[in-house]
C-alpha cells in the first residue's frame, strides 16, 4: 500500500510527474514565443544586411544613411536645426491654443 501511494504521489507531484510536465510545457511555450520574436528580428536585420550588400546596393539607402549618420546635405538643401524646428512647433502650438 505504501509503495502504491509513493508511486501515485511521484506521478502527480514529483520531479518527474505531471506537475513538472506542465511546468516544462509552459516553459517551452514561453521559449517558443521568444524564438519567434528573435526570428522576426533576425529577418529584419537580414533584409537590412541584404540591402547593404554591394551586389544589391540601393543608392537611395546609401544616400539616406550618409545623410542621417554623418549629417551631410546636398547643395540647395534647406537645413533646419532641431532647436529651430522645436521653436517653430512650439509657436505653432501656442497660436492654436
């Protein structure tokens, strides 16, 4: 009788029982969600890397990247400083109110 109770207890609440199985299944589901997020992020990075590949280099992407990262502009471009833009937006908001 004692052995039967021990076996039943182990099957239900032991380290290798149904409770442990449920915890492991929940952990697998959580990790699967993390994998999905990481896979999507990897695909985004892969697309970006493919665009930067010299065989498929997009001139517009290069131009945008140079302008953004290095702060370059072309002759004839109108450049507005961040401070001037913020001031203009603030004045516009103040007039609207």
